[in-house]
C-alpha cells in the first residue's frame, strides 16, 4: 500500500473511533508508546488509545486487514515485549468501575487499575483481590492469576471472575462466562492476554473493611535466621494470614542516598483478615524472637492496603522473574541470599510469598491456573536501566534458577519478564493444560495476532 493510501486509511480509522490514533508523526506518540516499566522501549506502527469496546473491535479489524500484530496494554507494569511495528492498543482510558453492593461484585472496563476499584468498593466496606500495588491493571493481573494480600483466604483473583468481555482476533466481541464460550473462559483465567483484548469483566468483592498488616524490618545479619524461622512459621499460620518475606538491597544508583546504597534489609510482611488481637498475637511471636529494627503493624482500612508493600508508583526500569518452590530448602535459602547479597548482584529484591491456603482449592469453574499447591512464590527483581543492565539481571536470574533445582517447579505467569513469555511459559502448566491452551489459541487466534504476550507453542 502506498503511504498516501495508508494515511487515508489511518484517517478513516481516526474518524471511525471515539478514542485517538497516533503514528510516529504525531507529537502524542512519544508519550503514548511508554510503558510504566521503562525497560520497554517500543516503537509501534500505530497506537490506539481506546475509549470503548467498539474502538477495540475497529482496531483489531484494522490490524488484521493490514497484517499488524496487536499488543494490548493497560499500564505497562507487566510482561515487557516491545510492540515494535505493531498496533498497540492502550486501554488506560477505559477505566470505569461500578460496584453492586448487594451482589458484592465489581464491573470494570478493560483498562481500570486497582486504585480505581479501591476508590469505589472500599467506602462500601468491600475489598477486591488486588496485589501489592494499587497502580497495577485489573485485567493483566487477573488473567495471570492474581496473588493478593487476601490470597490465602479467598484464592486467586482469577477464581473470583464472573464473566469477561473479550475482542478476539477475528474482531468479534464475545462474552465468556461459565455458560458462554466456556473454553475461552477457561483459557483466559490463568492463560493471560494471548486470546484477545478484554474490554470489561466482573468479579466478586469481599466484606473486608479493615485488615491488620504491616512489616517487621530486620538487619541483613539476621537474613538467614529470618528465612529459616519463616519456613517453620508458615506451617503454623491460618489461612486468614497471607505473608511474605522480602530481602531488599538498595541499589547503587544516584537517586539512592549514598549511605543507603548497597544496604540490605529483611522485611517480614503480612496481612491478617480477622480479629485484630489474633493477628497481633501471630506477629508478636516474631517480636519475641528478635526485636525488629522497625515494626509497622497496625489495623489499617482496606483502602490503605497499598502501604503494606509501598511498591513504587512512578515508572521504573526493571526486570522481574520468578520461580515457584515446593519448599524453602536450606539450599534455596543459601542460593537466594547469596544471589542478592553478593557485592556485584544486579538484584534489588527477593520476595518470597507464602502460597497454599485457598489458592490451592479448585473452584467450581475450572480454569487454566496451574501449580495451585505451590508453597512459595519467589519473585526476583533487578534494575534494568540499560540493555546491558537488563541482560545482567537475566543472567543472574538464570544462575539463581539453576541453583534452585531441588525445590523449583516452574514459573508463575504474572512475575515473568520479556523473553520468558516464550521460553518459560511452558513450565507454568502440566502437559495436558498446555495442550488445551495451545488448541484454544489455534482456534481463536490462528495467525497469532496477540503475539506480544505469552506463547504456548
Ligand atoms: C509493582 C508491581 C507489583 C505487582 N504485584 C503483584 C502482586 O501482588 N500479585 C500478582 O499476582 N502480580 C503482581 N504484579 C504482576 C502484575 O500482575 C503483572 O505484571 C500484570 O501483567 C500487570 O498488568 P497490567 O495490566 O498492569 O500491565 P500491562 O503491562 O498493561 O499488561 C500486561 C499484560 O497483560 C495483558 N493485558 C493487560 N490489559 C489487558 C486487556 N485489557 N486485555 C487483554 N490483555 C490485557 C497483556 O497481555 C499485557 O501484555 C506486580 C507487578 C508490579 C510491577
């Protein structure tokens, strides 16, 4: 197609949709192509900032007609595969949320972030199953599983989904639910964004107005002791308690105050949903064991749940990876601490979340979610301010993974980065689940339009 014809067709698309269309010639393109994770440096052929489901339908039909792949982005917190020469559909303006307090459900548009849901649900005493950061997108998080601070009590966020509206690669808007397009309903919950662009979904909320939560901070010298104690402790706690132990190393970077650079601290982080005194008693056993440097535990309104992890709100450049572990073996503890504490380590964070509880209970509506009985979700994070730094973290992840073989069982979709979408995704599922995902992908997206996300083949 000549460039004049192309311009004409792009202008027709502009007139057809309620949202905006940008090419590299538009001033707004540079801002629109950014992901929250700045490690993604992408140059799409075309960007649509969608305002409604019909914009998404029009975009996907346009992409098919012109042989473009499609990448769907709500915030850019997630998997980072650059949508070069593709159509990037940015969902961020589709962020409406409505809550039905009687049914205890929330209906959100495809680009809503968790803060949008908290703002509407928590004044009604209702809590969604968001993760550590309210800035993360509802859809990307939920399709990958979704491990929240209420996870051991209420399970994966994906298990709480009632229905989803999704535009598939043929440009059709489909509703998927336990009774409609049941194969797709199975696949997207746990299979991620490879099957279409989600324009809306509805999920359950829970009556949790406040929680008891916070952090105990210990010095680096106690890191090994804390991990060994954590391993024993989690076998004794009830499902009302969801916890993690996080080893943080302040990076040697200009924005970190000089005395803090390279400093390692260990955080015992937890949220208890239930009687405050019971939660406090569970955490008191740590304080009795060793006095922490700081103790932030308190009863907090659920609207403030983001303060438990205090994840960064501003954009970062990071490479995250993960391993699911059957146990925190002595070898795993040594490997994890060695990997982050080493002077030349590119990691700034190792987060070990306690799984099981309600996460392992299969729900009435089956889904592609796998490895439900994982005991520890290990997330590793490293700064990736340059392509070289990105590669350094990748190599360190591979080295650590090799040292975790005695307890590793595969990955968790939500904590994967970039190329892992192709090379590690198979480790997430048992063979029969993977084969079913491949078959459903072939049926709904035979040309692999949605190729900037998880690849099952
Ligand atoms: C600071 C931080 C904290 C986190 N905490 C947790 C946590 O506690 N628990 C947890 O389970 N995970 C957590 N995650 C991981 C997070 O769930 C994933 O990164 C998730 O993919 C982010 O979704 P997003 O929509 O914000 O990101 P995006 O980068 O916009 O999207 C990621 C992928 O999701 C898919 N997607 C997004 N929107 C749509 C849509 N509307 N339709 C179809 N597909 C879509 C696409 O395939 C896209 O590539 C965290 C990540 C970060 C960076």
